[in-house]
């Protein structure tokens, strides 16, 4: 019987759904961690366009545009195709095939208990039109991970349940057919969740995001319009930095001055307009190199196509090896 190989390095698998442009929360919560991981582990990063269909099948040609924009952001943030395998999910057929095979052994009640599924189904528009793909989303995610025999899966804490379900599916498969899959561990970023311009978690869904592709001027206007401490009515009023999303972004992009800014805000010596102006300069400075790299990459569409073509080739080779193990174990 086939057994899981003993990896000489850790193997990392993660991805993002290309349903919107990437923002600061994606950069700090995921991309910076991915860049660090690729220096020590074998990394597979997928642009999960099949997952995007679970809630956006009507997007049509926008999927390809969003895939390209996401790839630009990934590369500009520091992902290196010479160090990591970067590919589009739908260009590796083994993802869909393994998802179908794993669906045969995954109990429906396991899927119905998933918090993300319940959340989606609580949205009337989604509930009326939801397809099987939405319910089976965690099975496809398990296939994404298990195909590459990942040891580590960097995810947001809201995805922790899906990694646990992947472990359960792997264990069930191994119990039924023999040891084929390795149960992966979740890895969470230490970066705090960033607040958006309205004080809620930064999200494209909320329309409160500062995007990596925003120009310096657009970023300045967004920061200038950000919500601040609602209890602070006049400039000289004492502020409450812990309640202010602007202060939270200072903690990420203006570390050297954040303590002094908190003190000056708390005593009323620093007004919100000046505080936002300083923050805009800091974020624009932090994104300067990323914007330059993004612009340079944008001018080389053939290079982007070559990166995805080479990534898909490498991913297919690794995934087909695993799929062969699955076929033999299941007697197919």
C-alpha cells in the first residue's frame, strides 16, 4: 500500500479566491507570512478560481481579470515563482477529480455543520440560489490541501474549522483505504485583523478597504474619510486611541511613533486630521516599493502568463502523483 512520503522540508499550501482586489488586510494577514514561508518550505499557492464560483458563478469574464490582478499583487508583495509554485486552480484538473472522490466518503452532516456554510445560507440572496458547490466547498478545499500532502496550511482563524475538516476527511480516507494522506496543521498569522475605513474589519464586501492597487491620492482620500473616535467631537477633546481604527493602522505602519501618537491623542494635543495625514504618508511610504514592482510587472503580460504556465506544470506533476496513489488505494 502506498504511504505518505517523509518530506525533507515542510510543505505549505494556501490560496485565495479571486473575487475582489486585495487590500491591506490581505497583505498583513496572509501575504507577508507567505513570503516568509517560501524561504524555508516548499510552497504551493493557488489562485482559487473554482472556489470563486461557489458564490459568484455569474461573474463571467471578470474571473480572469481578477486572477490577473491578484497575481500582480502576490508578486509585487514578494512571492517568488522561483521559490514557490504559483498557479490557477482550474488549470490543474486533479483538484476537481480528488474533490469528487473525497465527496464520496464525506458525510453530509459534516458539511452542514460548517460555520461558513451556515453564514452564507443566512443571506437570503445566497440561500435562494446556492448550488451544491457551496455545501461542498470544504471538500474542494480539502482536495486542494491533500493533493500536495501539505504539512502546514496558513489560514485565517475563520478558516480553522475547514482545516480540521480536512484532517477528518484525511483520517477517514486513510481508515477506509490505507495510509495515503498526511493530516496538515493550521498556521495562523500573528498580525492583527486590520480595521477598514468604517471601523469594521477591512473587507471588500463592506466597501471599507484600502486596496494594494490604490494610487497614493486615492489612499489619502480614503484615510481622510475614515471613522475615528465617536466620542471625540472637537479637536481639543481627549481621544480614546483604542477605539479608533486610524490608531490601529498606525500600529501597523507607523510603529516608531505609535506610542507618542496614542499619548497625544489621549490628551487632545493631536487632532484627527493631522493624525490621518501622518498615517497616509506612512502607508504610502510602506507601499511605495510594492507599487513600483506592480507597475513593472503589469507591463509584462507575457511574463505573467509564463509564471502561471510553469506553476500549473509543476502543480500538475505533484498532484498527479498523489492522485495515482488515491486511485490505487481505492481500486480505480
